[in-house]
C-alpha cells in the first residue's frame, strides 16, 4: 500500500512539473520532502533519468539562442571561468590535505565545485579509480549545496541589484551543477537563463583538461576520458535557430518544453539526495565543500561587479 502511495505521489508531482504548475525551487523542495517521507520507488531509474533529461533540456534551450550572442557571451565568461577553476582546484588540493580528508574524495568535491557538479564527478571518478562510496558521498555533498544555491542565489542577485547579464554569469560560475544553474537563472529572466546556460556549458568543456590533470595527480593510466558530446548538439540547435530553419512557433515550443523538463529534473534531483549518506561522512568533507563554494561565489561576484 505504501509503495502504491509513493508511486502515485511521485508521478503526480512529475506531471505537475511537466504541466508548468511548479517552478524550480518548489519542484526541488517537493523532491526533498518526498525523499524524507517516502521510500523512493524508482531511485536507480531516477538517477539515470536525471542525466538524460538534463541533456535533452539543455539542447532544447539552444533553439532559443543565436550564434552571435552565444559567442559573445562565451568570450565574456572565459577569463572569469579560467581564474575561478584555477582558484578552486588550488584551494581544493590545499584544503583536502589540511583537513586530512581522503584525497580522492577531496578531489571529486573540488572537481564538482570547479566545473559542473555531478557531471565533473562522474567524468573524473573513473580516471582516479574512486570507490563507489566515495563517488556517492561527493555527489551527495555537491547536490546538497546545489539545492541550497537554487533557493538563495536569486534573492541574493536582487539584493546586490545584479542585472540579468551579471546574474547569469555569477550563477554559471558559482553554482556547481548545470541543473541548479539553469534552475536559478530560469526564475531570474530569459537573458539570465541564456547567459547562464552558455557560460556553464563552455565551462563544462574544462572536464577534459581536468581529467588529464587528474591522471597526473593520481598517477593513473589507461582510463578513458568522458567528453561531453551533448554540447555539440546544443551548438547545433543554436545554429539551426540562427539560420531560421524551423518556424518560430516550433522553436518557442521546444524551449517551453525544455524549461518544464528542467523543472522535472530538479524534482528528481531532490528525490535522490541521501541524507543518511551525508550524515555518515562527518563534517570535514562538507566543511571543505562550503569553503570552496563560498570562496568561488565571493570571487566571482567581486569580479563581475568590479571588473
């Protein structure tokens, strides 16, 4: 009986997300509540679905962008992206040693903070031959901070009187995972969403040099580096939209569906966070992740508003 109730609630909230009834923070919050009250009926399936839905949604958002604006945005965020990654990785290596955290766990947390959350962790983990439990802990911590960011960044953006351009840049650099970056920007405005998506995806390409660096740091060889191929589809979607190949009514609807898929993705993210795993880790990995996050958030904010 309990399983049937959990299935009903799970699908009911999912349908509400797809119908556009829920916004990003509410969908994520309902995911948390669901995880606390119910035993997840489709946990493994949800974890796999999150990755696919996010990629489909991001590619769909490309149909609302134009190549000229995208190139300008990517160029604008390049310097900030480089320095933020450099600072995060350097500080992460130092903190892992100072706090005496397992070096592989520390590196995964650092990778997730520096580039793109769960995607970076998933890419780097096999390269450094991390254990499943270590991967799970790193993902849990990064997803928890992502979730907090989704709630606090939009109010902070308004508090600091950030323009949509500035907010899009800030959340693309300071929020770990693409789902939360897009979720936060979604409620701030269309321009913020466009900028945040573009800068975040260009940032994702840094997975490749990070994976190579990880090989040298942990002296591993022969492991495959995962290249985020869906970024190519995102660029293709932008090119199709820029060339006016499809009618506006079609591209507008693709973007609308993509936004709703993102809200559904955030609900699924909330349902898969394991508070039990986070409790077992102790405070040091979480402390490390928070220090990295606050450092990069403050650095990015100062850079955007003063340079």
